[in-house]
C-alpha cells in the first residue's frame, strides 16, 4: 500500500512543474520503475486518478517504463540483467558475491505539459462581442 505516498509525491512534483510553466495542464507523466520495485503500476494509476481530480494534473496519462535490474559479480565482473527471483550464484564463475545495481528505483522522468494556446486566437472572440443574438 505504499503506492499512496509515492503517488502523492509524483503529483506534487508534476503540479509544481505545471505551475512554473504558467499553470498549464499536465498531459502526461513519464515514470520509471525498476523491475524489482514492489510498486504496482495499476495502484499508482488508481491513486493518481483520485488525487489528481480538480488539479492541473486531472486527466493526465501516466506512462510507465520498467528499468531492468543489473546483477554484477564482485569476483569476475560479469554483468547480467535480472528479474525476481534473483539468482544466488554468478552464472559465469559461480561466485556468491553479487552486487545488485538498479532495478529498485522509482522516479519521474518527464512531465508533458499542455502547449500554450496559439497567440492569434483573440480576433475571433473580439469580433463576436457585438453579436449577442448569436447562438
Ligand atoms: Zn562471477
């Protein structure tokens, strides 16, 4: 259930970025999750949909990218991508001294913010002012 604070973190980072960009809406958020992380995509999406209601991130799409974990052998420097369950021995030399790199991270990689409206769109609205009968 630790997706809730994680999702709150994502949301506050994204909203801060959107406010700095002039209060425009957030279209999409790119997230990186390590393959060994216990974070569940669907749970993050679930909390995000609830928490983002009425904010600049309302309706934003979450895009998840799974980052592989790398297991490095201390003895022979053999590197291999791994998924859970982790191997106990180096598949190259049989050593048990293995170091896990990456695979447990979780962070916001990019935030996509709505394009500003085209600047020459006020001609139309100003010409409409004297025409109140229009429906
Ligand atoms: Zn090895």
